[in-house]
């Protein structure tokens, strides 16, 4: 079973940057799953941000983070990263990574219902 651990959250000023990490444990390899980053702000629905398909050849992102957030991977570390730049107060949320155990080949989705495994989340707060 895929186990995911997020890290890298914290408090940052507007305009600043953070890099979040999502590391797999439990003997699983992230490359065998579609992986996505989500966030959830208080009182709001969970929002999909970036995803990468099984094997890492396909990526997709939400328009809300175009040009500011970037997903990358390090297979040697079994880790997926979310680089977040030009952060805004409205980016304040708990950020989650998730894994889809049976993705459509060459495809990934930002739909929460597609994902079977979730990390515990990491808090990101953007404030002066």
C-alpha cells in the first residue's frame, strides 16, 4: 500500500517561495502511480493543482497556478515536489499529495475521487 508523507510547508510572506515534498514509503515506488497535489483552504473544497501520470510522461495543472507552481520528480528519492513561487495570501491552505493506483495510461486527473492514497497534509500560510 502506498504511503505518502508531505513536508516543506510553513509561514511565508507574500511574494515568497516554498518547495513542498511528497515522499513515498512502505516499499512503493511513486513512478508506479499517478500522483497529484491538492490543497484545501478553510471552508473551501479540495482543489487539484498539478498531477503527473504513471511513468512521469504526462503532467497537467490548474489554471489557478499557471506560471507560479511547478511539479517535479526525483525518482532516486522517490519524491515528487511542488515548487511554489510568487505566493499570495489566497494560497494559504493545507496541501496534500495523493496517489492513483489505477490511472488511465498516459493520463492524470485533478479529480479528487480518482485518488486512493492521501498524505496527512502540510500547512502553508502566506501572510505579511
